[in-house]
C-alpha cells in the first residue's frame, strides 16, 4: 500500500462498517434493545444468530480456526457499530476476551476445540476475574485451583449467566503477587458450577455471580503466567471496547443534537441557545478526541506495535470519558423527558457506565496509562 | 492505517532533512527547545535578527512558504510536502513566529484579492522575511463581534482616508505592512459596509502603542490612525465586500493556529517524574496520575486529530471547521496544566524568577500567558459556536443587529 499518512480506515473497511450499521439498525433497534431490558431473555438470541450469519464473530479469528482471517481493523469497525446500536449480545465477552485469550495463550488443541465454535457463534465464552468490590489485583484473587479443581466465587462476570465456558483467573501458587495467578478454561455447564443472574445498572448486558466448588479446570497458558496474559489480552480488548464506546458516544451526541433541533422553548429551538450549543460542542470535542485516540489504538493493535500498551490505555481512557460525557449530557439536553423510561437516552447512559467498568475501571486505566508513559519517558 | 511515506514523499523528506541538517542555526537548538509558552531561554539573543536570517536562508534555497506558487516566492509544494517540512523543521519552526500572521493570513488574503502587480511585488518579500506583516482587524468595539468595527475609511480622490483605532495587533511594532478592515458605509447593516485594504505601516498618521500584557510582555499593540491615506489601488476586494474578504483571512487563521498546538503535557510529565515528595516522586500519587491521564489523552487526541486532517489532506480533501478543536482543547488544557504544576509546587509555586522557581519558572510563564490563548484568534466561546453551527448544524445565534443600519445599533448596554 505505502500511502502516506493513511490515518483512516480503508474504503473496504468503511463499506463493512456501513453494512454492519444497516444490519444493526434493522436487528438491534431501540425496540429490540428494550425487549431485553424489559423481558426475561438475558440476550437477543435472534440478533446473535444474525451476527453469526454475517460472519462478524469470526472477523479477526484466523481461517485455520474457522474465522475469516481479516485484521483487527475490521473488528474495530464492527465494534463501533455494536456500540452505536447498544447491541444486547455477549459479543465482547466471547470475541474481544475469550477468543483473544485462546489466541494469546491457548494450546493448538485448545484453539481447535474452541475458536471455530466461537467464530460461528455456536458457543459463547466469557472472562471471570473480579471477586467483589474493588479493583481486581493479584492480591485480591482468592479463587484457587488445586489438583485441577477450581473453587471460589466470581462477582460480577459479564455474560457469565449465558456463556458456555469461562476463562477464569485463579491462584495456583503461594503468595500474593502476579506469579501466583494462572488462567483456566472452565465449562460453565459442568457439575460444581453454580451461577445466578445478578441485578445491574445495565440489564441489556447480563451479568452473573458464579460459584465454583471443585469444578474441573483446564490450564490455559503456563502456570504462573496468568497475570501477564491478562495484561496483554486486556490491551487488545481495551482497543476493541474503546471502539464500542466510541460508537455509543457518537450516537448519544447525535440524539442530543437532533432533539436540540426539534425541541422548541421560548419560541426557539433549544439548539439555538448558547448554553445548549456549547454543551453539544463540548460533547463533539470529547467524541472527536476519542475517535482520534481510538484510531491510534487501532493502528497499534493491527500492526502489533510495541506502542500498544500506551495506545490501548490512551484509547480506553479517552473513549470512556467521551461516552460517559456524551451519554449524561444527552439526558441533560433532553431535560425531563430524558429521565423517562420511555425515551432511549437511558439505554446509552446505562451502557456508558457499564462499559466504563468492564476490563477495569477508568482509574485503573488512568494508572496504567501513566505508568506506561513514565516508563517510556525514563527510557 | 499506516504512517509510511510513499517513495516520492520519503525522497522529499530526505531532501528536507539533509538541507535542515546542513543549514539550520544549531547554536540556538537547545534554547529553542526549552523555550515556549511565553518563556524564553534565549536571553541576550536578537530573536528578530535570527528569525529574519533563517527565513531568508530558507527563501534563497526554495524552502519558504512551501505551499505558495513559485512566482510569489513559494515552492508550489503539495499540502503533504508542507506537512513533511513542518515535521522536519522541528524546533526551528519557533523562529517563524514573527511571520505567522504574514505567511498564514495576510499572504493568502493578498493572493486571493490583490492585483497581479502587487502580488509579484509584495509576496516574495513577505516570503523571504524581508517584510513583516500584521493584521489590523480587532477593535475595542469589535472583538468577537468583528463586524462591529468602527475605524472608518472615506474616499478622497484616488485615496481613502482612514481614522480610528485597532487593538490586539500582534507584531505591529515590527511590521512593514498590514491588512486593514474598515467601515466605508455606516448607513447599511454592519456586515455590508466594510472594505479591506493593505497599507504601508510607515504611513504618516499611524501611531503604535504596545499593550502591556498580564505576563509583562508586549506582543500585542494598539494602532491609531489619524488621516492615514491609502491609495485605492491597495483595496482588497470590492467596496463593501470587506466581510467576505476577512473570512478568507480568518479561515486561514484558524487553520494555521489550530494545527499541532502544544498543551504543556510532556513538560508536566517530566516535572511530575522529578518532583520529590514525602511519598516518593509526585507521579506516584494516584491523584496526580489521574490528572496526568486526562491531560495525556487530550494531548494525544489533538496529535492524532491532526494526523487525521493530514490524512484527509493527502486524499485531496479540505480540512473543515472541525479543526477548531485544536485551540479549543489546547488553550484551556495549557492553563489547567500550569495551575496544576503550581499546585504541586505549593507555596513556592508563587515564585517567578527562573533562578528560584521550579523548572526555570516555565509553568509560571505558562500560567501568565495561557489566558491569551483562550481569547486570541477566536475565543473558546466563538469556537464552540463554530463547532455547534457549522459542524453539528445547530441554528445560528439570533442576531438582533443583523438587519439594522450600522449607525442605528445601540452602543451601550444601559
């Protein structure tokens, strides 16, 4: 290719994005999202099936494991559209996390066993790390594995109630440091696994409390290497999730803009008042900075750059800020109507605040970003 | 997504790099690197002389005003070649600040509206740095509301006679020429009665008074006009069309000021790594890290937004009003960074002498300079209006004076 400063997605990637948008506008409409919010189903099975038929799950999974073997850039544009549509499916858990863990650390046999089924949407994977309140650190992880049996409780686990298997972080060694943590693949339908759906701020993405009482656990990656693998995979997931957040931020901004154009007060559209215009301009600024930082993350992820840790944290922090900013001010622009169940603003408000916490919260990523910049500065 | 040059661009970059390596005034490299934000590390150097010499050297070798046509002193370079030059010029670009207004705003306006004879006469001298130009737009009665300006020009034979006052004119005290917007008809609505000229700043009747700024420096001036005569041949655009002419200038102003603006983040990161506290370096403090992270992503966001604009440029697209975010983000961020750096210094944050203050007082200099960044070249509020109206498509402000003859607009709020 060799085009100068091609700091953008290609025409083919933009076409894929349009295709994903059209599909999701039809299949993940606000009405469809509300059906999950208000109904008994934990996720939209028809949408999941449709995404599988489009081949979206297998986008960045290599062909030898049943995927399409495209690049992460294609997966980034799909992530953005999923975020825009607040899609009520376990895509991120299954593809940004479970599949990435297997690609990063799985044995050939494990990859063959799981990746084709993840790529086809036949099975769903998730990642179980947190154990209650506070940032998940090696010190806080109490779940442990002895003799191939896992015991402990994970709370909350995103999509843990709908997944077929989980990648679980557990203690295998003595001590509290990173080297005491290993990763395991655990069949969630097996005996000695008890799971219950928990109430959360965003019911359109289901979460579970999972209790393991001597459940069979298969080592993923080397023993004692779990925390290293987590750090690497979370950088991948952070870039992809940042695109999901970006899609949501843009849509929240558009909703606010459209309402400001339509809604009249004092004989004028409220979008003609500077207080409202400036709020929207600031939302645009946040979303634009986040987009540029996400492109930096996408570049680093797709080229395997050594800058990925810095780029991933940058994209993650920026996109988290932008989505929360746009989603909360979208409600503000809508005034009282924005606080009603009937208007869609809360779908974005909920999702923005959920995504700000998955993969580790904003403060955790701020901390990582500065640690990484500091290391670079010292080098 | 890639940052690679095409073979032609790589060759061009190599040519630029070699020429700069062989010709740049390296004795000032360190000083220029540690200067900025109203802080100068080049004490005792005649910066105007050094700037003019570097500009002339670039001009003689064909590296001045790269994107201008050759016949007017430029190189006829592509937008991407101009970007490559800027990237390679690095710290020496600071020596161009004297010419920013002339090259970035006056030149393009002259190119669009001056006669061919005038373009050939004045533009090469401007490109060569032999002439410095200024922009005479703002007035006490017309800042953000530029079209509210009152300096009047009246026709007298082949000349116009100008009376009035301009303010916030950067570099007027060093300038040889300027572009000037005046009111030529006060009986029509304010945007319709304006006319643009260029003039010799040494003309009789011009008086320049430097403005003492918050930071003690005097980059801006007041310029008074008393019966200053300008030949009609120096009119830019039609009589009464000055507003449209000024839009050309302002569009260029936003492009040249907004690109790649610094925020002070790398300096703050360095400072937080080196500042010792009871609990180790300041950067170990979670509250410090959280603030740094916010400044980091804004700075990075600006950098990659500029990359996206460059990418658009390379495809032949014109960067639009979305470029307004550069200054809107950089200005307030620099101010916040300055205040935060002083907070970390505690009581000693008040010290201003480079010998006593931390980091050679660069954050104090930043504190005292940053308010101007949020006002000059379009206030934060004007930039938000531009984004809201021209990017997001929100309705324009209701302007109660728009259809009223200028001389009937009220001049006092009470």
